[in-house]
């Protein structure tokens, strides 16, 4: 896979969490950690776009909440 070097600015707490993940072996590097986060974001956006196509618009919040409960995912509002 081809890679490119970029410069980004991150909130200090997010960078600290990424560094800690690398230090604990959860990611091989900061770059890999950020790439994984971007990939997860793209997957989420594609999944929501697919649901919007199926529903003819954004899925109703109550159905999204039910799906999160079923999948045992933390709703965004509670993930502080």
C-alpha cells in the first residue's frame, strides 16, 4: 500500500491516548493508530449511507439506539 506523509494537529489528550496505545502494544505506531481510526470512520460512514439508502433517509434514532443495544455498542452521547 502506498503511503504519504502528512502533518496534522491533534488535541493533546487524543495524542496522549494514541501514544499510550503504542506503548502498550495496541498499535505498532502513531501512524497505524490514526490510519485505523480513519478506516473505522470510513466504514461507519459507508454503513450509515447504506442504511440511509435502505430507509430512504437517515434511520430513525430509536432504531439506531436499538441496534446499538443489540450489538452492545455504546451510544455516542455516553462515550465521553
